[in-house]
């Protein structure tokens, strides 16, 4: 049923028309442009932070400045940023040395950096967010023209590692289904309640209205909670695809990928029963055509008169077709390389096991890691930081 619902949704979804935006890389005329501060929280990003800053400086939006928040890094992140500050006066560095109790690292870092925002707009991006030339200009142009005060873009993902190729597509489908089927309207992105921390743009007024990152200090999925606050306040918003605007490369090992998935699932789904049910949606969904359909098709050669076997085989075929259609239609908008049905099914089994672990952690047992800190959680919120397990 979930796959049929997803298929029905992607059939009517007009993403190419209403939830896409093209970059504006060309020269822009002189004029008064709203000021924009771009915030990047960086933890041990010495190898990537220079490229990130270069991409931001290459944007053609004239009134853009950059704040890098160095969050307790053990490497030379701070040194790299300071060397770049010598070349451009548009870069600012904020150092965060401690993490107070009850806070998540990234959320605290961004809260420190935005205590007294002065820019008209605040854009939060991750270090691996590879903006194309003209991306910022296009978003700011649309925001000013339509009076938007909150914009968030789904990432275009380049899955580089085997673990990301296995786990990311199934969990993206699951969370996307929850988000979009629960929206009032998915036609133009104006009613989709979604926040993606890799790319979130606020007007200063909207950011102050929601209480900034200080209002979500203990939330595992702070971006989703901020988006819900935006919706509750009636702030004019737009959610769109990042295809053609920015790319995010995922190249993590199995441990990091499974931990990130656990964190996102817990923070997004909140309730233990919903998390537990989601594991069954994934495991049952991908297993239907493989573990029921194939044996049923083989058994029909021995018992051709069995109506039950025919129904099972027919259901598996319908499921497989819905699965293939939904994967290709939806994932071509979010992944550089669309996974095959077989790869998705195998990944779904792995993802289901990861989500089962999340259903255990969300009840207060076990821990989830973010950065260098391990947390015990209840629902979507952290309740305590715990010492890292000995290696």
C-alpha cells in the first residue's frame, strides 16, 4: 500500500514545473540587494572548508558575506579559514570551544553565531554543499520577488560509498513518503513541511520569530522542527528540489552512514511505534517481491491450480512494477545515479535493520552519535551526553 501510495503521488507531482529553479550565473545589474549572511558549521573540515568557501565567494550575488563556525575541531579547520580571511574581507570566523549540557553540537554552534544577526537574510549550508554558480542569486531573486521568508531545498545527492548507495535511497523514500503524503498540497512546494539543514534560507524576521537555533537546542532533527515552526507561524515558504542548484556528495563508511540514518530517523519520526512500524514497512516492502513473489512463481509450476499462489505472485508483480516506477520517477530528481530495483531491495533490508536499532535507541536504550558526542535520547530529543565507548 505504501508503494502504491508513493506511485500515485509521483504521478501527479509536477516537480519540473513548480518545484525547480534555474541558477542565474550571468552578470547582474547594479541595484539594492538584501544583505545575505551564509553560515557554515564546521567540525574537523580542514580538507573541505577551503573548497566550500571558494564556491561561496564565486557566487555572483553582490551583498553576500560568510561566517564559518569552527565547532571544537581537532584539525586545522581554523587555520585554513584564517588563511582565507587574509584574501577576502567577506569571511568571518566564529570559534566554539565548549558544548553546554542539553545542546547538540551543530545547533549550538549556529546559535552562537546568530545571536545578533544583522543581515536581511540568513542562509545555512553544510560544508559539502556544492553550490553551482548563480545558485544564490536565483534563490534570492525568487525570495525577494515573491516575498518568501523561508526556503529549503532537497539535495541532489552523489552517493560515492557502498554504504551510502545501500542505505540512503531506502531511507530517503521512507521519510519522503511520510513528509509528502502528510502535506496539504505537494503541487508547488508551498505547503510541504520540510526543512533540510544542508540548505535553509530564512529572512531575519522569520528566523527571530521561530526563535532561531536556540529554540531547537536538543532536537536531533533541528531542521525539520524549524520547518514545522515556520509552518505553524504561517510564514510564507517554499520547498524545492536542489537539482541544478547544488550537489552534496556522500562518501561515508558503514558505521557513519548507519549512525546518521539512525539520527535522522529518530529525529524525523519522533515516536517509537512509528519508527518500529517503519522498519516493517521497509523490510516487508522490499521483501514482498523477493521472498514471496519468487517462491510463489516457482511453486505454481508444481501446483498450477492454487489460487493463493497466483494471487501472491500477481501481488508481487504489481509491487515490483510500482517499486520500479516510483524509484525511477522520484529518484532521478534527487540522485545522480538512480539505484536499480535489486540494489534498492538489498539496501532496504540493511536499512530496515538500522531502523530496528533506532526503534531501540529512541526508547532511551543505547546511544546515537553526532560529531564527537554520544547522546542518549527520548523521542526526538537528547536527554544526556554520555562518554564515548572505549575502542
